[in-house]
C-alpha cells in the first residue's frame, strides 16, 4: 500500500530534468526517421518474424536507455535516481503506440 502511494505521488512530482526529457523525445522521433537503418539491422539474417519485432524494439529501447543514462551523467553529473528511472519507464509507456507502429515495419 505504501509503495502504491509513493509511486503515484512520484508520478505527479516530476523530477526528470527537462533537457533530458527533451533529448529522449528527440531520440524517439529520430528512431522513426532512421527506421530504414534499424530495419537493415533487424533483417540481417534473422528469419523469425517475432524475433525481428523483439530485436527491433530492443534496438529502439536500447538507444533510449543509453541516451537516458548518458544524458543524466552529462547534464546532471550523476547517475539517474530511481524516481527518474521510473519517469523514464513512464515515458516509454507513453510512447507505446509509436513503438508498436514502428515495430510493424520489422516484417
């Protein structure tokens, strides 16, 4: 119960640096614009359609995860906090439809 209260409270008190959030939003749109590169990686010898979808999503999420940590260390001069990481996960959830739409191109 206390975790639920704290988690919901944290969602309303955003702590993720605005610069980092902006970089992540740009990286999401960059992934969409560079989808052909990701498709080339995904289609490099893999036969399973399900695997290609997972691999493609993994590339996109991995790029975002890397950017999140790199920008936190560059801008804030520290690793992200658990609350900032929770906000990163929420950002991914907020863009789920975009990721799903991109993954349809990994056929």
